[in-house]
C-alpha cells in the first residue's frame, strides 16, 4: 500500500552522493543505521536486528523517516473531478478530512502505483511511492486535458515522519496541541507539533498497528525527529528501518508495489476491491472497463502461505501442487509475531483456499506450505 514502497534493491551499492537523501540522512548514519539504495534513495534499512525492530513496533512504538515517499498537491476548480478520473477510489465521496487508499492505473487496468488520497476543502493531497513519484507525476500531468488543475510536487519541501505502535498516541500527544483521541483511523487534521503550526497529522500507517504521520517543513526535520525520540524514551520508542517496515506490512497483509501489485498483477485479484469504485456516478476513469471484466471473472487470488520449514519464501520462488507449477511468491519474511516463515502469492482461484497444501520450490528442493487467508496478523483480533 501507499505509504507503502519497494524493498531494498539487490543491485550493487551505489555511492551515496549518486542517490537522493532525506534531510535526516546524516542523523541515520550517526545512529549506526545500515543505509542502502531504496528506490534511488539512500535510506536506513535497519539500525539493529530487523526482528527486534519488528517487535518494537508490535509491542511498543517505532519512528520512521518516510521522506522518500512522494507528496503531491492537486488544486484548482477541477481537482476533485480530475483525481476521480485518474484514481480508482471514489474521491468525490471521501468526506472532508478523510483519507482513502486508491491506485493509478493504465488504460488496460494494470497499476502504475498505489497511493493515499487526502481530501480537503481546497484540494487533494496524494502520497505515492518513492520508486514511482516521477512516473506518477508525468502520468497525471499527461491526463490534465479538459481539467482546470494544478499539480505540485511537494516531496522536497515537506518532511514526512511516522510513529507506529500501540504507544504512538502517547508519544505524539506530548508534542501536539491537537486532541489525538478525536482523530479517527484514516482521518487527518492540522495542528501544532513541536511548536510548528499547521502540521498535517494523519492516522493511517503501513504496519497493522495504530499510528500517525506528520508532515511539516523539511528544514525542521532533525529537530522534530530528536524531540519525538526524546518524548518516546519512556515508552521504549526506537528508530525503525525500512526492512522491519516490510515485514510489518506483510504480516498485516498489506500490498507492496513491485511485489503484490505491478503491471502483471491487478488490484482486483490482489484483494483491493475496496479501493476500486465502479459506481456509475463516479463516471468513467482510466482502467475502469478492463478491471470490471476482471471483477466479473477473476482467474487468480492473492493469498498467504505459512511454512514450518527452515527456508523463508522469497519473491520469485515457485509454488507447486503435486508436479504442477501453480504460482510464484510475491513477498516473504520471517515473522516474529506469529513465529513462522510467511509469504504472499497468487494462486488459481480453485486452489486459493485456506488450509490447502502446496509446496515451495527452492532450487529443486520442496518445502511444505499451507495456504492461509490474509492478513497474517491483525491488532483487532490478536
């Protein structure tokens, strides 16, 4: 999901000066973070053991630098109609101050990106994946004909930090004048944070836990980061890298662009029907008809797999039923939360049934797996 992003690439390391950096880059280095190429940004993949960082978020609270994510502001008389034309969710039905998950799709229904859509009185704020920001902007700008809109890239000027975990409200409440108890899930508001006025505060997250995002002038990043760490010391707050974030989102059954969704995997078969509106009153939108056909006749379904075997499912590993290849792993990880190795994969609809037994092929050796419904973990039914 948005907010969501591709995992660290496997290509050879690139000198950091050739990669983009958030304004917290040197802070991460000073904290001993392992910095890697992450969608063209030099980002912290971990500060310590990844499984410990996962447990920190599940049991206490973690702080994430999400400055690599794209932030886009769409304004003008036709902003609402334009976003409804290019995004799958029904933007005009989003209540003011609310957020929805959606996707940008090509004419054939294949996703360009997934994103979060914030609706406010004077425009639409979008949060997109770091790896796709340039493509998203180009795509949207290429489809503005007939719409009176302005599309502004605010990625550089706005910092983005996230607090995730059951103690996140306790930490943030020490530094804001906004009543966080009154901010519902997938809602946003503006308030003072760390003495900064008009900070966008949202309550979403990409971990399966309660959490908040704050957006504020980028020049204040280091001060706000340090004040959050200080405020959260008594709650066990720690900085968390993007490696743990990937495991957390997989446990929570959240899609990752480039893994569960891409040009070959559409949002319907990925189980993202809630983010795709076919209501007539929304009007036509890019990719509608092809996705409607998929909705009427899906061929496969995204499911979870668990295994008691020692090997972790990894992207690209094949799955077999008897001697027939039936699918490939999209994502995989060691899950400290449920104590198993887990993965996601697409299977034919008739085999995508909880309890079904399949085999993971690892360089010619088979390992037994069990199909399970997503998510692997939910805080509402621990």
